[in-house]
């Protein structure tokens, strides 16, 4: 191959790589664990990384109600700076995962969401909760709940049969400005909303590379706006993109 032809081939490969990178990756297949582990008391990850080896973990005893009670314990509790990876949460899943500070969830799957799939209970605006890979289904209410300050990242994720993928706490006794970044997520009906944020506290939601499947009537709202409170119930005050809180455009949403 001549020097000119070789240079052209390299340039073409570089261009093709960029084009692929701009498109969402194909959704991973749901795992089907051959090993299941009953959890009667919360597994506390206090340092480093907990690798579940793609086993199925499910609640039993006090963690085995499978209901929507707000005071349930989690299957996993992550201390600040820790990572949970390669875990499948089965049914019942209690209150899923609690993140007490900066944490990362890699390739975590929820087969039947209990109260919530995971809750971010950070204490500092600089802390982050990152969900990368995995998926959740059968969430009658919320998938990810954000109670503390900080930023939640939801990437390369799939969700179906859900209420909201993300909700900034609408009535926590102490409220904060919260941020969420949702990228390369596939949502399949039925579902109500991707994110719900409190605009009166300055929340922001950035949505990119979102694919919504089966929603020909456009019933799933990408971004819902609420007036949050510290007691009582929050009030929904709108939905849709803007330049302050719901940061996306119609070009960021693909319908299939």
C-alpha cells in the first residue's frame, strides 16, 4: 500500500470511530444469574470495591417485604468512596442500595425494584453518585432517589416499566440544590418521566443520547419540574426543556 493510500485508510478509520462514538452503545443483555444469595441484614461496603460476580441478591427477613415503605433498609450500603459492581438485585429488593457519599455502581441490575433502586444520601455538594451500565425494571415509583446534595450521573443504562428514572427529593426536611446528568439511556414503556427536579432549589438535569422505546404518543416526560417543599407534598409546575433547569433539546431524544 502506498504512503498516500495508507494515510487515507487511517483517516477513514478515525472518522468511522468518531461516528460510532457519537451514537448510543447497544443495550447490554439482562443477566440471568445461576447463583442467588439471600440477604437478611444490610451488606455494608466500607472501603474499596465489592464485586458481586453477577450473583443475584435478594432480601429476606426484615429486608424481604418487597413493599413501598419509606423506612426499609437497603440490601447494600456504600460508604463514601466505595464501588459496587456486577450485582443483580432480585425480588424482594427492599430499598436497594444506599450511597452515603461519593460512590460508583458499575453493571448493577434491578430485576424488580422495591421502594427505590438506589438512594444518594451524600452530605456535600462536591460528592457524586455514578451509575454506569446495568438496568432496572418494575419500578412502580422511582428508580433513583436523590436526598442529599451533589450530582448524580446515570450512564449507559436501561429502564422499563417505571414511574420516574430519577427524582430529586420533593419533600426532604432539609433541601439542597441537586444536579443529575443522564447520558446514553434507553427507556422502554410503560413509564411516566425520566427525571423530576425542584426548580425552586436550583436543580439541574442534563439529558443527552436518550432513546425512548414504544412511546408513540409521547407520554413519557423527559424532564418534570416541581416546587419542592420541606413538609407536605411538592407541586408539579411544568415540564420540558429550558436554558436553566431542564438542559436538553428535542435533538437529544430519539423515539423508536
